[in-house]
C-alpha cells in the first residue's frame, strides 16, 4: 500500500515511481527499510493569539 501512495515531497508521483527513479540514479536497487506515518495536518503548530485584540 505504501508504494502506491502519492509521494509527499512532490505530490504527483507515487512512492514506487520515486524509488524506481532513485534506483536508476544510483545504478542499483533501492528498498524501503523503515518509514514514519503522518496524519493529515500532524505537526502543524498554530498560534492561538487573537490578532484583533
């Protein structure tokens, strides 16, 4: 499922396509050994200040 997802850096290609291109660039196989899952919007810090005050 991970390989079919959209690559978050460019938002256009799949992870599979990015890995395939990386393998061509380095001249050998590229494999995913670990990954971190993020939820949509996770890590976004918002200030809770009232700008109108």
